């Protein structure tokens, strides 16, 4: 079976403010279409990505800012962070996980994502290992993004 994630819908409270934010962050505007006052879709794509985001009016009942853990793979975490900051985006300091990756196991063997402040160490991964260095930012509504440095993908990716 072939499946590829194509689009993520983001819940926002102010469509024009969100559009300006994502364009400032370097996302390419693909579509801004309003059929009537109760439905508008704004579709943008991060640089180099095959997956896009969409937000607007009448698209989702999710609470604005409730989308979290949206990952953007970058080749150089410090360079990507600096570029976003130069574009006026507030980005966290670069960090890495105390356990090596941003995941930890529960007693039942389930692997979950760590929340902000849990086991995070300042700076990039000491070996600059792929999947090991991160920085975060949020859009004006609080939808949360994670920059993750990936220089070499896991086999089969």
C-alpha cells in the first residue's frame, strides 16, 4: 500500500494573521480561496516539503492552537533556526534529549513524545546525530512546531 501525508489542517482564530505568519516563515502560498463568508481555505507549503498545511474559515471545529508536535525536518538545526529568527519568528534555543532522542518509554513499553521541559538539554546533540537536535516555535494561535535536524534518514525512509 502506498500512502503519503499530503495535508495537515491547522486550527486558527485569525486567518489573515496566520497567513502572514506562515508566509513570513517562508511557507509558499499555494491557494487562498473564499467561496463565501463562511468558508475560506488558505493552503501553504513549507520550503522543500511535499506536505502542506491548510487553515481558514469553516474547515475544522478544533480549538485554535490545539495542533501540536508538527515536525519540520531540517538539514542544519542552527541554520534553520537563524533563518526563521531573521524572518521575525520566535524560535526556542536548540536542544537535545537527555536520552538521545525526544522519546522515552513507559513501563508498558509504549513510546511517547516528551513534553516541553522533560529531559531536554541545551544545545544540539553532542554528536549531531540525525533525529537528535531540536528547536521549537509556535504560530500566533499556539500551534506548535518542532524543527528536527535529520542529516541521514533511518533505513527505509
